[in-house]
C-alpha cells in the first residue's frame, strides 16, 4: 500500500440469515466446548452472511485484489496492523424492540471482516426502523501509514 493512503468501504446489509427483514445479530462469546451449539452455529451463519455481502458489494472496489488476497490467506477481507489502522462506523436500524446490544453488533461485524481488530477504532449508533426492517450501514476506513 502507498504511504498515507486511505481506503474507504461502504456496505449496506439488510436482515440476517434467518430473517430477510430481521435485525443485525450481536457477537457471541463462546468457550471451546460451545463451538457446535445452535447458538454458535447461528453466529457462524451471521458472520458468513456479512462476509458474503461485503464481497458482493466490493466486486468493483479499487482495493479488490487486496480483499481477495486477504480472504484467501486469512479467511477475512481486511487486516489491520500498527501501520494500517482501521476505523469502522456503523448505523443500525432495529426491526423491533427485541434486539441485541449495538456494541456487540459492532463486534460481530469486526469478527466477520477483520483478521484481528487490535488496531480498529470506530463508533456505533442505533435506532428503531420505521418500516420494521432491520439493517446496518457500515463505513470502514483503512488508514495506511507506511
């Protein structure tokens, strides 16, 4: 990457794997023995759902070769480091009053997109959807300081 380059991604996701108008799903914390529980499987489906939408919506992005390389090498499209900082801002619309914690939705998206999120900053906000459709708008900036 070029010194002081900024790469921006904007992704919009509606629904979740089990409900096309459902709310975004929160991060799930699991022990090793819980990896095959229905709850763990639902979380894995959510992360795959997010990744599919990211890859579909960045097909023509200028950084597509980096995305493809990272996905092959790490199973995640984005990598942060001491020299490549990330900033992710999300805007969540909840389908209804039954939903997870916005902070944990941020964590689930970070888990799906980033190899590790040690160098990821960001913000989240949420509100109820007027049309009863859950969605999340994601804006990611990678700031490259080489």
